[in-house]
């Protein structure tokens, strides 16, 4: 682990696609046990940042350090849980088989995977659907399977790209509780979202992106206290959209 317990350390990170900067000079630190929400309009650079944080995309310039090392290093990756924005799973696998597949990729032994599978599927509300092929799942059920997949390796750092999308209100509440429990266990969580209410309820800090630039980073407690409205006000103000 890096000095001063930074779990994620981005320094001046820029990523350009065909000359256009999707992320421009982003510096961001995440300490152990912190929950950070990553906000911004569509196309602001959130997913691009997350992919660089995971070593799935190389920065054009700047440095990315996760858990004290290079996130593309498999020894680092085994400690990261990731739920992508859009996941494409093998449609003929059921949820149980999906977790067995990802467990193998993570290098977990079959016994550990089996022992975690029941409680994970229970915690995301998929226990009754565990033997149905994923092609029969609704959008929210696939999202739940993705959450279980991201937690399978009991990661130290959890990176979630729009995890609340598609979840019904009950699943949202359960998922919020799940994330809170993980935080209580000392896990570090970074998630992008358009759900300001969930972000305000869950996060210690937020970062707001606009056109590749980080226009705000700060603690939620300074602005929280009024449901989603305070964060909504801050969001609109930092984007220059406040009335
Ligand atoms: N592979 C790619 N090739 C070219 N441009 C890309 C690529 N990936 C992302 N971009 C561009 O980079 C910018 C940031 O995209 P990104 O997916 O990071 O946004 P986002 O903040 O995650 O948006 P959303 O809220 O819609 O998910 C957009 O202008 C997008 O078109
Ligand atoms: Mg995105």
C-alpha cells in the first residue's frame, strides 16, 4: 500500500481520443475507507477516468496509482472489484455459473467461490433466480448480478460505474445498505452516478466533472442535510446551470 494510505492517486491525468481531451489534467486522491461519488453530465469523462483507474485504458499523460501500484498489474487487480457501466455477460450462464466463471478469472478456488456465492446472491436478491440463464433476466436483475460479480473477490477497492441504474426502489435501499456495510468493514468505494440523492446519502466526498475537467472536489457533509437538494444545488452551480 502507498505511503499516506492513498488507495487511489491520480496526478494530472489526461486522456485524449483523436486529439479531443475526454479527461483533462485530473488529480484525485481516495483514502482508505472513503466513499467517493463521481458526478458529471453525460460525456464529462467519468467512465474514461474509471477505465484509467482500472488500467483498462492508458492515460495520454499523467500518472495513475491504485493500491500502491499499477492497476494493470494482476497482483493489484485481484484486490479491486469493478462493475462496468454496461456489462455483457454470457447469456446462457446462470448467476451461479457467472460467479464461478469470474471467481476462476480472479484466481479464487472453487470452494471459496461456492461459499461466497450463496450469501452474495442472497444479498442482491437473486437467490430465487440463481439457476435461471442470464438471458431471461430483467435489466435490474442483470445489474444485481453485476454487483454480486464486483463483490466476489471481497475487494479492498470497489469501483462502480453507475451502480444504481435500473435498480427498483427496494433494491436501491438494499444496495445502499450493502455499500454502507462494506464501508463499515473498511472498504474503499468509488462510484459514478447521476443519482444525487443516493450520492449524498452514501458519500464522504464528491468530485464533479464537466467536459473532462474536475470542477469540484469536496466533502458531502459541508453541503448535506436537505435530502438531494443541496447536492443538486451545488451540482447545478458548479456546472454554471443554477437559476
Ligand atoms: N473509445 C472512445 N473513442 C472516442 N471517444 C471516446 C471514447 N470513449 C469515450 N469517448 C469520448 O470521451 C468523452 C467522455 O466519455 P465518458 O464515457 O468518459 O463520459 P461519461 O462521463 O462516463 O458519460 P455518461 O454519463 O454518459 O456515462 C465523450 O465525449 C466520449 O464521446
Ligand atoms: Mg459513463
